């Protein structure tokens, strides 16, 4: 229980009807979760407006309503708080309700199109390796120390987010590393949080179904850095053409990392193999168990952040050499007949290109590359032909299939992808809507030494079709098919 006046600290209030000394039992923004003594925050969402459900929330016992527009009729037993922005108010009030947990540990946010999960997860593993208690908030899973909490969004809603941060504080965590999605920034899910640092990986074509234009997508990422204070650090990829943009207006200490450009933290790939690579990292040679140029950037970002968090250089390098990769990110398996299978979460044109270029660099002879690729339904349609074009350009054969079709017709998604395939390349492209059969077909097409890339779903253990989730795991199907051969 917390007093309403304390929960409202830092929130500009326009009008109050009722008692500010009322005790609040919990926060909610879904009227169905309202209960006696709770505070209901009426947030305007993408698909619905919480203001329509104020009466439902109070009927369920909500003692406080936080809204932008007051209802026509009010209940004398309810306190109504009018503010300009309920999304912002929800974030700040959630932080206040749970005792501002982000001020009691060092919270580092990672944003960008690709690499967020890998950077956040590697930082979590690194700091655990260095002897600290740490938390993780990621697309794959959330962790409070050793305890795993299922992840439903890249960045949780403000109430769930602050509840998790509070659990980390109570568990003795010194650090938390979290992915910060562009959706979360725009929807104010990180409002009220105190970040010790922010990391920018890169920005490429994605999420234009939500942001509408690439410029708005860039600005959404930039808003995160604009919100950092002078006690935080802002670490940006200098090799990305928008890396400098992220740092333009931040109050944080500005630092950069790069492989090609002048930067504060530098790296170079000396050797690369399927089981890892040798890096020349900030003046030191270090072997890491990750592969590819994109992972060299990820490792460099992790190293830079660790140094900015005042860790000793040699301890960081030693720990980095022992850390394994992230589930569903360039995971490899080899069949009895010598076919190399790779499962990767790549689901943007740039990510697919990165993985295929890495594979190209690792090929020792003229092994064929067979790519299995789909695109998600109810998401950015503009990237579909682009992803197919990238796959065809960098593969010997491509099988276009389903990803998570959601409510869309899988065949139509495949047709959208096929539009990006040049006419003279169509003979190397096959379309198989059933993803399981597509994976099996790729494995059977492959000859000893060939490489099969299964892109798009990575760590996901389900396939979403018409609102239903079915058990589905790319890696399990790959290995099962290999074992049948």
C-alpha cells in the first residue's frame, strides 16, 4: 500500500477531485485487472482507449482514476486525477509505487534495430562472471539473478518493468541490463526510470508499420538518449551513419565504439571460424566464442560499457573469452553427413545480410548456402521483398516460407517476398508455406559441407497462426532432420 500523494510525485497534475491521502493497493491500466483500492490509469493505446473503461474499473473497486479527460459523471468514493499524458504518468507512478528501484541499482539500456538482445545478454553474463548480482530484461527472457522470468515483450509495460526491477533490488542485484525498444520509448514505458547508461547498436529498416517513416523511427531511438542525465554514459556505434545523431542532444557522457571509424573503443577481427573469432580489442588480443562482424560490434559495445561502468580491463577481457553466445543467435549444428546448420533470429534485411556475409567469410571452399526465410504477418510489409532480395543475392538457394503469419494469409506474405526476387534468380527460389517442411527440404537439398541458414525465429519456441500459438522450434526441427539423415 502506498499513499496517492507519494505515487504522484514528479507528475504534473492539472486537477484533483477527491482525497490525495487515499492508500493505493496496486496499479493497473487494464480495467479487467482493477480491484478494491487500486489505481486505474486510463492510457490511450494503439487499438483502444482506456478512458472508455473508467466506469468498468471503478465498478471493480478502483479507488483512484488517473486520466487525461475526466468522465462526465464522477463517483464520490473515487479520487480522480487529471493529467496531460497518462502514458508518462503511468511510468512515473509505477516507479514511485515500487520505491524507484532503478535508482537502487545501475540500469543500462540497449537500443537499436539489431544486436539489442545479444548486447544486453552478454553484459548480464559478463557481470555475473565478474562476481556481481545482475538482472536482465530481454526479448528472450528476463532474469532476476539466477531466476528466469518469461518475457512477453522486448520491453515490459511500466508496472511489470518496475515490479521486476524491485525484485532485482530485493535480490541484491547491483546491475540490470535491458533492451529498450523504440515502441517502449514512444509509449513511455521507460518514463520514470533512472539509467546509468545507454548503448546504441545500429538502425536499419524495421517497425515502419508502427513508426510510419524511417525518420520517426530514428527519432524514437534518439529520444532514449535525449532523456539520459549528466551522470549517465551514452555509448554509440560510430560506424552507423546515425550513431552521431543519437548523441546530439544528450546530457550524458558521450563515448563511441567502431571497427572502421575513429572511436573511443576499437576492434579488429584477426581470425574467424565457425566456433569463434580472434579479436584485436582495444589494444589486446582476445578469443571470443561468437562469430561474425556483427558480433564483433556487439562484443565491442559490451567491452566499452563495462569499462564505462568502471571495470578492470584485463578482468573484462578474460571474462569475455569465456562467455558463450545467445540462444537463437548464430547457433550452429552439424549433421552426420557434414552439413552445417545455422539458426539465427535475423528478421530484418540488414540482419539477414549480416548473417549471410558472415557465412560467406567462413566458407573455405565453394560450399553451397541454402537459406530458409519467412516474414512475420501483421508487421512491416515493406521489408518483405527487401529480405527476399538480400537472401537471394547472398545464397545459392532460397526457400521462402512462413514465419509467424499471425492473422495474415501465409501465401500472401510469400507472394510479397517473391516480389523482391529478380526474374533471373527465380529458378533458385522455392516457396513452401509449411515452415517445418521448408526446413526439412533445405536439409535434404544440402550436400556434405553445405550450409543451411534458418533465419527469422531464432530462440522462439512457437509459431503464431490465426491468434493461436503452436509449439515450434527451428533448432529442434533442424537437429531432428539431421538425425534422420
